[in-house]
C-alpha cells in the first residue's frame, strides 16, 4: 500500500502542480483597462505550447507578446510560451506540463480524441484579406526539373516537415488520394525533417530530394527574406484562389486555433477568449504574431472529410500515450495494475532464475558422470594395453638381441678382412646403433608398464634433434618436404630420459609428415617443416612448425589417451609424449600457426615443447647461445 501511495503522489502531483504554481504578479500594458494589483500567491502560471515550425527562437519572438498581453488582461493569471513539435506537445499535454496549445486544426482534431481540450478561437491570416482558411500545402520542385504534373511526382523522393502536419504532408496526401492514387507507395522515399521549415526547400535546391511539401506561404516568406531565389523553383498543381497572396497546391483548411485543456477553470478560458477577440488587426501583437487577430472557432468539417478520406482519424497516438491517459483517468486501478504487473514480473524472473540454476546443476552432474565413464573406459583400455605391451616387449627383445649380435659379428669380420673404412662396416655400424636404440626403447616401454623409473642421463639436445632428423631423412625426401632447423646453440645439455626425448621429437615430426601428406601442394605450395630451439627465461623452448592441414580439435583432445584423428591411429603417440615431457618437468602444447604471432606462416600447426632448464645466471646473461 505504501508503494501505491508513493507512486500515486509521484505521478499525480505533477499533473495538478501546474495549477498550484506561484508566479510573479503581472505587469500592465496598453491593453489593460486597469492595473491588476494582486498578491503573488493569487497568480496562477500557465504554459502555452505552440508549434515551433520556424525554430524555438522565432516562435518565442512571435508569440511571447501575446502571452504578455494575456498576462496583463486575464485576472490572476500569467502565461508563458513553450515552442514544441507535435510529439512533444502531446506528451506535455498529457503530463499536465502545458495547459494551452496553439496548433493547426488537424493536430487539434487528433488530440481531441485522446485529451479533454476545447477550441477557444481561430487565428485570422495577416494575408489574403484576413481569411481564416489559410492552411494548405505547396508542392515545390526545381525549375530545371522534368516534373510538371501530379502524375509526374510518382516514384520520386520527397521531404516534408512531419506526418501529422495538416498544412503540409497531410494536405498533399489528401490531394493525391483524391486523384485515386495509392498514398502508401506513391513516393519512393519520404523524409520528415521536422522544424524549422527552411531546410525542406534547401533539400530540393541541393538535389538531395526531388520534391518538397511545404506549408502554405513558406515559399513566399523565404523569397521575401532573401533565403532563396523564386526563379529557381516551380509550384506543382498551382490552384491559388482569387484574392490569395501565396501559391497553393491543395485545398485550404481553417487556420491555427487556440485550444485549452479542460483542467483550466471556465472563467479563465472565457477571459482568454474575450481577450483574443479584442485584439485588432493593426495591433502590434497581431503584427508581431503574423496574424490579423482572432475569430470564433471555424468548423472542422473540411478537416474531418480529409481525415476520413485518408483514414487518418484511426491513427491514434502511440500506445504508451494512450496507456498513460487511461492511467490518469483511472488512477486507482491503473496503479494497482502497474504494481501487480511489477510483482508478477519479479516473480517470473525469480522462477526463471531458479530454473536456470537447476538446469545448470543437472547439466554439470551429467557432464561429470560422462567424464567418470570415459575415465573408467580409458583405464580398462590402458590395463589391457599394458598386458599386451608387456608381452610384446618381451618377445621383441629376442630378435633385437639377435640383430645386435649379428651386426657386431659382421663388423668384426669386416674390420679383420677389409678394415673399418669399408662401406659394409659403416652400414653394419648403423644397424648396430639402431638395434641398440630399439633395445633401449623396448626396455623403456617395459619399465613404463612396470612403473619403473627411467634412467636419467646428460645428453646434448641439438645432437639428439639432428639424429632424429637423420633417421627421417628418407621420409622427408619421399614426401618432398623442405626441413629447416634453427638451433641457436651448438652444445646444450639436458638431464633426463634421452630415449624418451628422441621418441617425442620423432613422434611430433611423424605427425607433421602425416599432416603434410594430406595437403594439396597446388594450394599450399611447398611442404615445409621448421624447427626452432631457444632458451628463454630459463626454459628450453623447442618449436616445430608445419604448413599442413592444421589442428582439427582442441589442444587437450590430442593429449588424451586413445584419441586420434587418423584413420588407423591408436591415439597413444601424443599421450605418451605428454607423459615423457611432464617427467622433465615441462609441458607440450599444440596451436594453430595463425594464433602464434612468431609463426613463419599462417597455415598448419605449431608444437611447443617447454622444459625448465637450470643454467647459471651469469652464463644465461653472457653466453649468446642462451639468448
């Protein structure tokens, strides 16, 4: 209840506050029959909204003398002019910020269906012999335009002040409708520029629009003030009545009216009407106000006919204004419904929040169950693979040992008969080295499966990398791959599993070769592999780039056991590599070349092996090989 009372006081008091406002006492002028001497507390201040069709400053200059006259004539009242456009006038009238409006009868007719207002007087024109029918539209084109009739205007661009302007767009649409043309798509483009009116003709002059729809006499006033040259323009469908001073293209409608909100006391409205009727044609107020005084309200019959033809009477004010008007009239129900709506909205948002939280918890639990199931499956696969691997490693030891013995025996025979420089001796030596390496790998696999620690030795990183490249030379040549190595150190010792390190490098290079085998050389050019070795901030960083097909999954997926993108892959290579590098205290990561600023090209993959490297700080700072 307190909330409703607060809302009521906040929204209702501004509507009536205008009638309680205290203003300074009026000053007399030449129209006062006597000087009104009242206390400040007896004077009520009223705000009069006028259409600012020539801008705010000019509107104030035009209408403020009339406000001063009414202040000095109407007892216990003061008046202020407020220049506004159509939308602002509607909003301020419904909010109670203005109590009177001076506008065209079309706008008055639209407002009268939504606001309780009364028409007090109609303004007489200062031209055309003081005629009260002085609102219409003039259709203007450039003199060099090929538009001469109303039919020619179809399919061209037009500018106007406002869609609600009777003396402009609405009158022109009524003329087009009377000739049985569709008003919805008659023009290709309609632009409403608002007030002031001068830019309408400037748009036609500057070739930004083909046609300008201006209020009656706007063209002649701009010519008289020297803004434009009359010879540069032409009026379409000139039907100027006899005795009128300005060219017009449409029917004429009643002039502007002075209207009052029904919240204003009747005595004040009556006094204002009398004061308006008493202004003579030659009065300075009439001269400054650009009129010949005021007459009794003129019938709206012609305006109603126009609106019925265009079905404009059904085009109500915006929905929010209609809703606000209903709330003002039915304040108790209105504020109750607003409060109920706010409470229902808050409750709905709370329920939605709870639902989202529950859904997120359920999804998280489901993801955890799936992850546990996947881990169990991988553990089962690893156990089976361990049994198979242990047996396989045991069986491979015998043929590897035989190859080692045969190669050693062959080398002894070759050295005895042909010397150690013979080709056969060198080949047998290579076979012996590879068999020893195979034996070390099998031994390492057995140790890994039996959970034994591998033997740590000091080895030269560059030497092992070059050895790996030498082993894969045949595959590089067969695949026509250009390999470039940038090893920024000639001697770089690392302590750890030498065989495991070589296994990692060979596996990464083999993956690069497989990726390059799937590329189209016509699209990607030469197949390239780049190997970079640097020591950065106490870390050995080995980067291997290729310009192959690149990554198709995330970095973590490739390091998962039994995950593979190859058709015949087991998904063990990078998983084992990751385990080996982690034993060095380092990490291995994969990324797209396009995401690495230092990559030599934008396609393919980059593998980074990062291992902490303990070296003396003085050596790190002074020796170029560590930079």
